[in-house]
């Protein structure tokens, strides 16, 4: 995470070309709140490598699936991740993946 002199906050999640540039105050607030949680930042780190389902993320972070689901909802509401559903052994699995690899916030 880096703030430049021109008032731009850049967050590189991975070195890929997909970028979002955010200028709306409402969206900036949602993103900053989502990134303010260590747990949510760890979730983003885990799903950088490959999409993961809630139970796998919960296992990696040693947390409950209910807690991880709530954290994923906040990341999804902030527009930072995409969620899809697929059938699993015990019902439907919610799979999370990064929506963008680079985030630029302009002040």
C-alpha cells in the first residue's frame, strides 16, 4: 500500500493488469472499511493464489465459517471480490475470488 504525493492510494494485490480506480467518496469509504480488518486482508491474501470456498478459508484462518462468511460479505459489498456458487459434498459451496488485482484510490 502506497500513498503518492498526488493524492493517490495504490494497493497492489498482485502484479497483474486488472485495475480498479476509485474516486467516489462512498466507494472509498466502503473499501477502506473493508481493508481495515486484518482478517479481511488475510482473506484477500489467501484468494490471491486461487479462488477458495468459505470452509477452506475458515480452516486456514482457524475461524468459524459463519465469521468468514460475514467477512466475505463485507469484501463483496466493497466490490473487492467476486463470489460464485458450486455444488459440493454437503450442499452448495460459496467460492470467493479477487475481482481486481490492483486498486487505485484518488483523493
